[in-house]
């Protein structure tokens, strides 16, 4: 599997000289699910990506928004389009927009001026654990204002990249049913950080409900566990269960680099993906590593 073509379905670039990512300050870190992320508070650009991924046949990539300055959400898309025009990378973009802002339609219209834009990510408000119920819907998947802004994705032919913990997937399932023409691509496998038996059972139950909706898909990425290295033994069950639940035609592999470099090397992640799927058919492997990213993101 060494030379199989790969589309990395979720990664980031950032140039700290632009001063557009204030969260990437090693001395003023925000709460983060992996803990201390000081190691990634430095530039990560095309040359850096190509260096860490050089052992793999990365043919295209999908860039995910990086929580760029929210006062200029389209600025990141413009910058990335310029990178592509100069270098041929990245090959499709997921942009930032906030569905509950008054200017949401203007932002979506501005994103669509750039040929690489394919999807939008707005991280909805979430509870810190499945035991905590959010009483105020503002900013959540159930927020009427959020849903009104979300409804515009169909008009602009954009998908939705959803990052939320698995205990909010019931609400995500309802969103998928209510807006069946808008694809929802679940980021980071629903964030299965709790690897206890109950944690994994509950994660699977919610993932199965979400996967019942035909307009849903999933990116297998971002599955590092705090204070643990990425290993096949740690993540094999997560990966195989996700593929079983969604089917090989709705799953995509991704690095989440450089974020996941906090706990894993690029090689550990993609060698792990390859090892876990090595006994699958070539057709299944092609879909997981390449074809599904073509279907959902149409990279150039």
C-alpha cells in the first residue's frame, strides 16, 4: 500500500506572521482537548506539509479553516486561493462562517467568489460531557437562528463540516433530516475521547443514528487521546467500527495536521490507517484514501 494515491481530507496551514490566528500563542493557550499545544504554535505551510508527508503519495489535500480572525472569515479563503494559484496546493477549501451572524449570507456569497470553496465549518456550542444538558439553545444545532443561516448552504451549493462531540449527534441527525439536500461531513469521527466500554458503546449508538441519514459522511481523523501516542492498538476499533457503521463509501481518512502532531507523527497516522485496512479489497482502500474525498469535496 506504500504508493496508493491519497487525498488528505482534513489539514491546516497557517502563517503566524499574518497575525490571524491569535489562539496559536504558546503563552496564552486556550482550553484544548489534547492539552498543551505549544508545539504547533509555529508556521505550518506547504513546504512543511510536504516534508512531514513525503513518505506517502499525497496527491491532493482538503484544507480546513483554522479559526482565523472571525472579523475577516473570507480572508483565509482568499489567502489559500492565492497559495493554490502559486503552488497547486491545497486543492479544496472548507471555509469559516457563522450561521448565527447577521452577515451570514454576505459571507457565504463572498466565499463563493473563490473557486476552491466547497464547504463551511461553524463549530456549534456543545456541552462538556454527555451528562451536562445545555438549557440555552443559542449557538447550538437547535438554535433557530443557527438553522436559518444553515438553510442558506443549499442556495450556495455548499456542504457543512460538523465538529461536535458524539453526544450531540442526535441533534445533528435532525438537522440532516430537516435539510436533506445539504451534505453533513462529521469531523474527527465524532470525537470518541472516552475509550471506556460505556464510552465507546454510547459513541457507537449515536454514530449509528447519525449514519442512518443518507446525506451524512465522516472523516476518520482527530482520534488522538490525551497523554497517549497514536497506535494501531489504540485506534483500530474506532476506525473499523466507523467504517462498518457508515460503509466504505462514506468514510475518508485525514491527518488533521499539524494539530495531531501534538501526539502523533504523520507517518504514525497514515501507516496506522494503511495497516488497519491492509486486508480490505483494493476497491475499499481506494474509496477510503482517495475516491470518497473526490466525491465529497471535488478537489481540483
